[in-house]
């Protein structure tokens, strides 16, 4: 049984991320986001040397918000969670920017 508090969408979207890596160097890169909810997602294809607890800017289309890295994998995946009071940028509640066909996962 899934313990998540929010529904997640099983989809993949391109996003731009930027911030400061663990060596205190600024970075920006294009990655993919998947397993999306209003408050979090999984980033795939992260090449920068980031670590848990760091804050990233994430941009999807014209929308952007700050997210904290809550976990990292050796394969370049990162679980991210939106900071308090940041707006949802993936359009979960209203369907903006999402494909017309998608699969709901993790009804929690």
C-alpha cells in the first residue's frame, strides 16, 4: 500500500533546474521530471553534484518554484519537495501543461 499523501502522475516532462552544487559552484541543466504531484516529483538525469537538503529552482514552461532535495540516487535521480508557500508548477489540479492522457499512480 502506498503511503503518499498526494496522488502522483506517472508521466515525464522536461524541466530546467539551477542552483549551487556541493562544491559551491552554480549550475543549470535540463533534466526530466516524473512521478509528479503538486508538492513533489522525481528528477531524472541530474548530472550536477548536488546533495540532500539543498534547494533548487525548478522551471516547467513559464512556471517556476523552489524545491528541496529530499533524496538522491547514484543513478542521477533526485526526489524533490516544494518549499512551503511555493505554487504548484506542474498543473496537477487544473491540467495546465499536462498531456491529455496520463496514468494516476500512488493514490495514497
